[in-house]
């Protein structure tokens, strides 16, 4: 469904991605792990069109998308929940959700109802400025907002970052449910253990290159991964 | 006397407020002061004269002056919006990713260009805006307001209300607020950020244009350099209210107009233009975020 081939991306003179190949099949949860600065978020921002790759190809559903603008890529059904949630703090919860459906405004009421049934706490706070929500609530809003675009595929960047353990398991449960409902997922996570358990396949990124890849199970038992990312 | 000064101050203040909105909206999204904004106001004044002259020669101004004036304002808004759109596209958009100083310098360049362009095509001397509103005035409590003053206050209020509703209620307005809060994220939810920025410049220029025609009618004289002082004052109004804050720009404009008018009446009229700069200094020293420049606390 999504294929990156030989993607190079740089910030000025600093090369952040040095030729990565990643493939995500329809219906999969694929996880991207790696330490800080390995290029995980850069990879997602490149896929979403916020960063332009220096060279390489990105294919989504058989269509070349590198060089497209971010809003066009959202229009193709590829949405991202970026790191740090980035909800619009001075827009209300409801307005944040409306913005999520900016490309596809049809059936707005039903879609909002669906999000509220996924995350009832957002319903209670629907008219509150979303900057006043707790971290976990903001993460739910960020995921809810991305679902408003009816994405075929979702890129999630560190959805568990800074959340209480109970929130983390709720978010992971939600990701699994979304996947079962048919949404393909590319997940970037620091919480490697939980992510590898959830993922069908995973890639290990190190200094801008793909160091390893395999099924979640394989990587959970890989010696190097256990030492470097699972703290054993 | 006091009431009279308040009416005069409110009239000018409304104009400052309408111009200030353009500064503050652009700043809110791009964090950049569009120093060419005052020139759009100046262009508005000139387009006002040109269109009114057209309607005068076609006879419409003689038979139905209110209609001719309304059409003049509308056409002026249309033309100046096209200028605003074009300026953003050719002078600012290519510099979107450049260091912050570059678009600022580009704006100053556009400002100098527009002044000289108008000076060359329209002449360096003052142009007269035909005074056709007459001396009809409305008296109450010993003060009087001319019909033009009432039109300016009413039209400005209407434009500000319209903008407020647009920003709060419409999809595009909400997208403008979202873009101002986080531009990258706005693009990631599918908002065409370039289009939103264009809309911002079009609205800002349209407002400045309307202000330009109204002031030209109010003072009666137009010159290629009027954009500079008006621009600086509207910028002061935007800073006074809290730059980037739309209700703040409205409040700042009105407060500035009232202070200028009261200062001229009770302190000294010779320092009329100085009050704005004194206020700018005081605000920058005491409360740089402006009167309404407090934001909702954001959790990280």
C-alpha cells in the first residue's frame, strides 16, 4: 500500500535519511523503532509531504506521492498524527474535529458522533478550548481528528509519549481496533516492547538507515534489539 | 466638547482598527509584519477617486450618489484585494522558507515601489476627493456627527463584525485560525495552507482598501505618501491590542483614535501624530503582549 524506495531526506547539510526502503501492506500494522535522531519522525514527515526528499520514490496505492503537498496527500487517504499531538489549542474540541474533516466535509455530524463514541470524554469537553485538555485527552483528540479524514492509512508518531500507563494501554488498544476496522497503520514508537507486540512487522532505524526488519515477533527475540531497545 | 472629541476619535479609531486587522491577521499566520499594508490603504484612496470620477462622468454620481459611492467602495475593495493577493504571491511566497528578515525587506521594497508607482502615474501633488456628502449633521447632547462620520463608524463596525463572524463560524475562518496556531499541522489535516494565506491577504487588503476610500472622503485630500503614517498608526493599534489578536486590533484601533483625538483637544494638537508613537513605546515597555495579548495556556 505504501512503499518508500531509496529515500534520502536532509535538513540543510545534515542528512537525516540515507536511503531507506520501507513497505507497508494493506491491513498491516508496521512499526518503526529506533533511538532519538534515528530519522523516524523525518521518515513520517517525508511521507506526509511536509519534508521533500532529496531523491527516492514514495508510492501510495500505486500513485507517486513524493513532491506532492501535504494537503493533497491527506486527500489521497494518508493521514498523520504527528509527535506531540499538535492539536489546535485555541480551537474547541469540536472545531479541531471539524478541521480534521477539512478535505471531506460530507457526513460531518455522523463522523463526529463516531469519534465521540470512540472517545466519550471528548464529547463531554466538546466546547472547551482543546489546549485545556489533559495529555491523554489531547492524544485522543489528535487521533480522532485524523480519523475525521476517513484515512485508508494512518501514520502515528509516538502516540504514547508522556502519557500515564493506563492511557498508553488505551491508546494501543485503540490502534489495534482501528486496524481491525481496516485502517493500515505505520507506527513510530519509543515504547518498543508494546509496539513490537502490536505490530505485524517492524523496521529498526539507526542513523538514517534501515538496520533490521522482520516480524514483530522476530525482532522481540532479536539479540541486538533486546539490548538496544528493550533494555535487557 | 468631550462628546465631540469622542465622536471624532471613534471615527478615526475605527479606520485604524480596520487597517490594523490586516497587519494582525497576516502576523497571526506568518509572524511577519507586512510593511506594504499601509500602501494598500493608499491605493484604496486613489482607486476611490478614480472610480468616483468614472461614476461622476457617467452621471451616476449626480443621479444617485449613495449608490455611486457604494459601488466605488466595492470596486476599490476588489482591485486592492487583487493587489494584496498578487503582492503575497510574488513578493512573500517565494521567501516563505527564507530567514525572517528577507520577507520584511521584501515588504519594504514593495512599499517603496507602490509609493513611487502611484507618484509617477498619479503625480506627486495632492488629489482632491470630491466632497459630496454635504454638511448634513446630526446633533445630540451638544455634539454633532456628520453623515460621513456615521457612515464610517457604521461601516467599520459592520466590517469588523463580519470578519469576526467569518473567523469564528465559517470553515475557511476556522482553517485560518488553525493555520495561525500550527501551520504544519494545518497542512497535515488537509488544509491548503497557501490558499488560506492568500485568503488572509485578500481580506486584509480589502479592509485596508475600504478604510482608504472612507478616509479619502473624510479628509478630502489624498497623497501618494499617506500610506506610511496610516500604516504605522494601524501597526501601533495592532501592537496595542496584542499583535496577532483580532479583537485586540479592533480595540487597539479605537483606543488609539480616542487617545489621539483627546490628546489633540486637551493637550496639544501639534503633537497629534506623536501620541501613537508614545503609546507604542509605553506598550512595548510595559506590556509587550498588548492589551488582549494573553493566550490560553498550552500543555505540551
